């Protein structure tokens, strides 16, 4: 690996952290940088799970009070998400790189559409809080399978699902989302590591960048309009999808 490639990966990790702190969507950058650099798509997807994990953990810690107050739903949703995340990760490992490569542009378009629709899917703040019902269980199972398989856009999907299924304030839903994201990511990482599809070298380069980007992103979030960042992420997603369509 050349010095230029190392710098490119570090910068991609950094920008991923910044984007996640402002509007979400950092997976587009990490996955794109690694695949464009020649890493097989399954390995790039698996390694992206590791790169995003520190951000999930710090966000959940910031919401620790809300998570403790809603631990009943957190436990139920965590168990559901562990099963779904495991199924999604195992499904990914069952595919060959060419098979997954053929799916990537469609997955990117779907994830980009979900991300672009984020403001419309964002749940309205409500004071009522409910226990999750059968609809919530089924919806979260589907979302967690997707998250274990291909995580881009997972957070927006979960906020929408949790808002429809359980209600409650935005911060309550966001707290649950961050906790569940940790569960899905950890399960997926264990599966991917056992399957030997993680590039630890790429992760070691990009995780510090993502951590620094997440810290810097808080500063940027106060100054850069989210609409601007969201437009950039959508453009990256569409460009990547076009690249995989025309080079497949």
C-alpha cells in the first residue's frame, strides 16, 4: 500500500466521521474508498462495519440516560436486532464477491434514496411512549437483516420504523437507534471476523480518521447546513452507483 493510498483511506475515514456527525451517510465514503481502491466488495462492506462502530458507541453513551429509562424496549429490540443482524451477516458471507458486486449498485441506489428521504422519514416529536408491538418486531427484524447485510442508510430506516412502531420523542428514538446499531454492528463484526472477510489494515488506518472526523463534525455541524452535507452524500451515492453499473 502506497503512502497516497494510506492518506486517501485516512481522509475518507475522517470525512466519514464528519458526515456521520452532521447528517449520517459516512458508509458511502468508507465503502466507496475501499472498493475503488481495489478491495473486494464483501471485504469493504465488512470492514465498513468496524469503521462505523466507534461513532455508534459514543452516540449511545451520550444517550445513556434515555437508554436506561427505556431499557425494556432496548432489550427487546436488541434481541431482535441481534438475530436479524446475524442473519444478514451470514447471508452476505454466503455470497461470492461477483454475486455481491452485481447487487452493489442496486443497494447503493436504495440506500441513497432512503438517505435523501431522511427529512421526510424523520419522526415527529411526540410525548407518548409505547411498548413495541408485532408490527415493530417484524419491521425491526427486516431492518436489522438489512443492517447486517449492507449498513448504508440503516439509521434512517430505523428511525422511521421506531417512530411508526413505538412513538415517543425524537431523542428517545435516536437513543434506541444508536443502541441497536451497536448490537447489529457487533454481531456483524464477529461474523465477518470469523469468516475472514475483514481487512484489519484498512480498519486500522480509517478508524482513527473516523474518530477525529466525528469530533470535528460536532464543530462543523454548528456551521455547515445539513442540507449541503446531505446533498454531497446523495451525490456520492449516485456517482458510486453509476460507477458500479457501468463497470460491472
